[in-house]
């Protein structure tokens, strides 16, 4: 299988405003390097440990995205280099990121994860919890984090009507947050939604960032 060909097949038809994050979890660094040499610079990992193993072996120009659930006590390891943290789901985590970013004298971009799927297991804030965080305004005082947008995962189902409805709901929340809470903020622009199975639906519904793994690299071995 030609992963570079797969990359181009997915990336070339994307609208200009949509960023493709190649999800390289469980894949060897040689594959990441092959895609990097083909012009891909955004890569996503969901485990801190794996990210820390790969990052030093690969070019410094790569933009690493933390797409998985992040524990507060692990923020310090990725704070020196992480490009975007997708899965922020509490004010407490945001505060820790702010502290660790300050230690590294950099601003870390974050997305707040919203729970849009019907499954219980997926992480993320309810719309109510999201609103509470936004209203509290504490995040605005944080000098070293920049909340750039929202992230969400749809229900794992073949039913594209369900998936479309969930993405539409996230897009609605995104627009509402922008107009109600962030009138003065112009860089709240990232809506991270869509994976291999549903990225086309996500793009139709207004995604600006898709996270695609198996469609580029092939199926992952399940653990
Ligand atoms: C693994 C993962 C992806 C990519 O999944 P594929 O189905 O392989 O495209 C996207 N987002 C998150 C949060 C993931 O953990």
C-alpha cells in the first residue's frame, strides 16, 4: 500500500480551509517521515508516551497534535513542543497547560472537546459544561493558553444521518460560542471533526480540521 498516494488522494480535493492531521498513532517513524517528505507537516498522536518516543526522531518542523485524552500530570512532558492539544475537557486541565506553557515560555493552542456522540464512553464536555467554562471567563486570563476552537467525535455508526446530525450540532455550538462569548476574539477558528470513516460528512458540515489515520496508513491492529 502506498501511504503517500493515500495522503494525496485525501488531501488534494479538500477545501483550502481544511487542515488534514495525519494520525500516526501505532505507526513507525519511517512512515511519518515518508509523509513528511511528501509535504505533510501535521501529525496526530493519542498517547503521550508514544509522542515522546517519536518526536525527537523526526524533523523539528513537524506540528504535533495531541488528539487523545490528556492527563494533567503528563502535560509537562509535551508542553515544550506540542502544536495543538485537541482534547481539553476541563478548566483544571486548561490551568495546568497554562502553567506548563509558562514554564516553557510559550503559548499553547488548545481546543475544547465537546461530547456530541450518543455513546457514553467518549470524553468531552456537555454543552452546559462548555458554557459554564466560557462564562466563568477564567480562561481569558490565562496568558499562556490560546483556546482556538472546538473538537468532537461522532457516534461510531454507519448511519450517516446520525453522524451528520451530530456534526451539525457541533458546528452550531461552535458558531454560538463565537458569537456569544468571543466577540472580540478573531482566532477562534478551528473546528476539529472528522476521522477516516466520516471526514467527508464532517467537511460538508463545516469542519476545518480532520484527523485521519487508517485511510492513510491502513487498518490498525486492534490491541
Ligand atoms: C485514532 C483517532 C483518529 C483517527 O482514526 P481513524 O479512524 O484511523 O482515521 C482520530 N481522532 C482521534 C481522537 C483518534 O483517537
